């Protein structure tokens, strides 16, 4: 129980990143993780059959490859390798067709028929100026963005509901479906304000940096961060669930990669009552139902273009995706859900026995849902890949409760660290110029419940670590 400069609780990507930065700054750092495995929702394991390595949480990382803090830490020196599929994203439609998001805006536009020109006008400036927009999305700690014109151009479109934006810009069915699938990552109804923001960001990322997968799976990111931490003299103690802050060794600062609800449980008696009430009003979003498959062969897509992408959005038309994404917010389960699917072994065969494959898929459901969505998800896959069920060797299912039992941050199955709607864009988790600081000296929040929010980019941890260092830790 020797004193430390900083103790970080939670070894997800944000906790790991905060620990790395503090250790690199010469501070004595201890990272504590409840589970025996590091990474939180960025980890891998064998879930089905021997020789098949599945991603327990996230699987594809456009934010990871562009993250300023990941680049500054030089994670490639610690074994991280990115694999870029030829096509970042495919969105199949009935009749053996697919809309694809290619690395080139022009190539994408050519596949969208009469809507190609409108798509290019929307996305080309954002893709070309992504590195000017990125500070607004990930880096800026208040004040004016460093590139205000690019930020304003992005912001004017990002405020729109994605369904309204798609209908205003496009006339066919392929381009609206592609944009709707991107907007489905928001966990918001597609009619909600700001649901266009993730669609535009993810689309721009696909063109600017791709949607890569880490070689070997999600665990490679966590392992690289852990190796970086150890290289800078940090210490790691896994298998230590922390019930109260008093269990931790003395330190100048405590950084929590936890949700607001958990922070209250662990350190609530050190926080002012008004702040605790504010944290208690923090809202979580829909949950997920997730499936992992071991397959006897690749997914037999009706549209061959789907085999060029590690990520496939299954939902059909804009209206179908909108109906599916509205349902969880009404407490309902979509009969034909919007399914996010990843097929990494097409591009990283090391993760399955020779000739075999893995598939990762999930859909959005009401928080704390207990419904088994296996049949509905497989119905959507089979719709666009007839014969898929014949290739299943084994499957593993995770309901909302299973997700939370595996990672306590995933409250009710919410993998976003809290609903990312317009209200919680500015109050994440409270209205504050520095939301990573709590009113209690030396206590910080560094999870995705703080800005810039969801995504494996480490920037929530980076901002919290910067705040702690500014405070003299």
C-alpha cells in the first residue's frame, strides 16, 4: 500500500490511456481492474470452439486508427497492427445489390447512381478536411475550434436528424440506406436531432482513414496500451474489484473509468450531495443483444461486394432501419432489427482454423431486455446471405444482463456509456467546462460517460489525465 501519484480504476481503453499518459509524464501509477483480463469492452476471447478468437465488445476501429493519443503513444511499437479491408463498409439491399462506402468518395458515388453527385457534395469536403474536423470531434477542450470554417460546415449538417438529411438529399434507395446505417451507430432514433453527426463522422472516417480491424482482434489494442504503460513504469493489478475508494492505496489522484452510477457507488461519500444528484440523473441508452459465430466458411452474401468489407450493415432501406432503431426507445423489439455485423477473418485469418471464419453481430434492444433475438438477427443475415445458417458450427449469445455481468460499465446492456443525445452532449455527465473533474479534489472521471463520448479512441482518458496533470498531480 505504498503511495502513488495516481490510481486508475478500470482498464478499458480510456483507463489504460490515462494511466499511460500519467506514467509517461513521470508519475507513479497503479492501474486496477476488476476482471482478470484487461481491455473492458475492447477485449477478445474464445467463445465458441477451440481455435476461434472472438471480440467480446467492439470489433472495428475507425476512431482507433485516427486517435491523436493512440498515435502519440506509438502503439505500433508495442505490437499493434492495423488491417485495412479494401472496402470500409457494405450495406446490402434486396435483389443482390449493395451500397458500399469505399475509401474513395468518387468510387462510392459511382455506386450510388443518380444520388452519387449529392453524396459527393456531402462527403467529399468532410473527408478531405477530416483532420481539420477531428479536433472538434475529439480534441477540443472548450473554446473555439482550431479550424472554425471546417467545424461550422460539419456542425450545420451534424445537427440534422439523419433520416431528414437523407430524404432531403437523395432520391434513390441506396444512398439513404447507406447514410441510415451509419446513423444507426448513434443509438438514437433516426428522427432525433444530432443523429446525423455519427453518420457524417463515420462516413468521413471511412474515406479518410478507413475502418480497420486490429490484427489478432480487439485484445491487441488493450495489450499494446498495457505494454506501453509497463514500459513507462506503471503497475497493473488485475482481478481486484473495488467496492469503495478507501480500499485503494494512498494517491494524489484517483481516476475512474466507470459510469456515473458506479462512481457514486465507489466514491459517493466524498462527492457533494448536489453533484451526486446530477450524476443520478445521467441517462443510459438502449442495450444490445450480441451473437458470435464460428462458421464452416465465409458468409455467402448475395451481393459479392459485401465480401470486400469487414463491416456490414443489415437493415434494408432507410425506412426499415428507421423503424428498427425507433423500436428500442419505445420499449419494443424490432421484428426486423438493424444488425451491425463484422467478419474479420476474411482479412485476418489468424483468428480461426484454416478455412473457417468468425462473425460478430448485434442489434439494439430496450435496456435490460431479456428477449432472445437470435432468430431475428439470423433472419436478417439470411435475407442478404441465403444459406448462412448452414455454415454455423457454433454460436454464443449475450443478452443485456450478460453484457453487464461481464463488464459492469455496460449498464442495462448500454455499450455507449450513456445515451449520446443532444442533452447529454453538453451534460456528459454534468454541465461543466471540465467534466472530467469532480468537485472532490483529486477525483476524476475518465470513462466514455465524459466527452468526447463513445468509441475506442482513448480521448476521454487523455482529457482526464491532462486535467489531473494541470491540477498538479
